[in-house]
C-alpha cells in the first residue's frame, strides 16, 4: 500500500526479467490496535498522500524500507527510505469486531481506568465497539489478568460479580 | 461490567490488563468474531485518606416506642479493596431500651450498601426524644473511608389511637372503566 520514491541511483543497474524484488515483512502480529494517520496540509515530509491514508482506519507506526541487491557485484542496499523521509506504513483492517473496555482508547490513553489504593472502582462497562454492533455470538467470556510487564504483586484484583465477564 | 480493586499497599503507577476471550459461536459460524479488547491501562493512585465517604439515609419520621425502624441504608460509591467495618454505638451510652442491630457492618469488595435497624422498647423514656449513633471505622482500608458522625434520630410515644398505630388496609381499589387514554383509580382505605 505504500509508495516509496528513490533518488536516481549513481550507478545504472539494468533490471533483467529474471530479477526478483522480494519484500519481506517480519513479525507483524495481529495488532491490538493501530495508529490513526492523517496527511497534514503542509510541511509533512513523509505523509502527504491524503487518498491512501483514508483507505484504512488504522496504521502501523512508520518504518524504514531497504531494497537490497543480492547480486555478487553490488553488495548492500541500493535504495532505502528514512524515518524522516519516505517512511513506510502498513495499513490494516480489523478482521473481526472489536470490544471496548471503559471506552478506553489505546491510541491516546483516554478513558483509562483509575483506582485509588485501598478501594475498588465502580462498575466498568465492557461493550462492543459502537451502538450498531450488537453481540454476534451465543456467548463471550472475557478473562482479565495483569500484564506480566507491569507486575502488581498480587495487589490488583478483578471482579465481575453480576455478569461473571459473560456476554450472552 | 467488572471492577478493579487495588489493595491498600499497591504502588502507584500504571498497570495493564491483558484480556483473554472464550467465544461460543452462533450455530454454523466457523470463525471467531471478536478481537479481545486491547490491553487496558489502569492508573493506580496511592492511598488518599478519606477518599470515599459513607452516606446514611435519614429517617423521615420519628420512631415510635415499641417498634423497630425501617432498615436504614448505609452506602458508599466505591467499595473497599479488602474490608472496612463500621462500628455503630449509641452516643449517649448503652441503653437497654434501645437496640441497634447489627452493631458492626463490614463492607468488602463488590459491596456498596448495607442496612441496620433501630429497635425502641416500649419501656423507653420518651422525655429523651432525640438520640444519635456514633460511627467509627475499622478494618484494613479504614483510612480510605470516612463517615459523618453522629447520626441523629428522634423517638416518639406510641400513637394514641389504633388508626394511627396500625397500617391501613385498602378495602376497595375503586377502578373505573378505563377508556383508550385514561383510567381512574380511587382506593378506599380503612
């Protein structure tokens, strides 16, 4: 989905019919959420394509793309993009529906859950994304756990007294 | 709906919730329908003294001697993470003719309201027409909670006549024949 333009190479390299350009994109998991991208009206060196950026609602952060020449005579990359120039992005769609917790938005961390030590929050809603998305399952059970990267020493606890984390 | 509780000694900071999911699909569906919710940020704020306050419903009428009050609600917007116990005692000291039941109310997670009753014996001396209950808070999370104390209530003599003493009963609902837009009901009470 990305257009990358390159400066003209200093050494001519004639592409033959047998040359193959291979794009290898590694370690792109099924993302939890993406970044919003909009093209700025001016002074936006890496994101000027307002048409492309409306195709997907969610994008990866920018990354650099290298084009390597694997021939024996020329080693190294023959073209590349930069973090500040001609960056690459991957756009993606959610292949399944989304669920919201407390309407939390991970892009800007709005509507995060706040809890004061020694107390419990009020009831926090878990909902499908948008009012026009009713539950499309017989039953859905969610299970929360503290992320191991932010260990809580067992101090945080989660309860769902009335629904037991079930949608049905 | 769910709730997050942070124990009293939780270090302040940002934590994330990972969500797992278990789908029971509609008949015939072969693929999962939902992403799990994204990792959800939980901001834990260090203990704040008197962060939440218990409220007590006020009795609308005096309690006649020889009766028990309606259950009186004590409630709080956010429950304790572990426990907080309210201890109820008569401000003027123990009185055999006035009973508070129960005298301790323990709030724990997922518990936002509890009730107590005041029983006035018929031998109570009504020249002392006002009494009050003093609250104290104990328990693990006691510092996080506060309550306005004392809680006053009034006591009155028994009504002189039976019609004031006993609950009325409805002898007739007096329902008229309703039409498309209205119906009138005129209950008769004995």
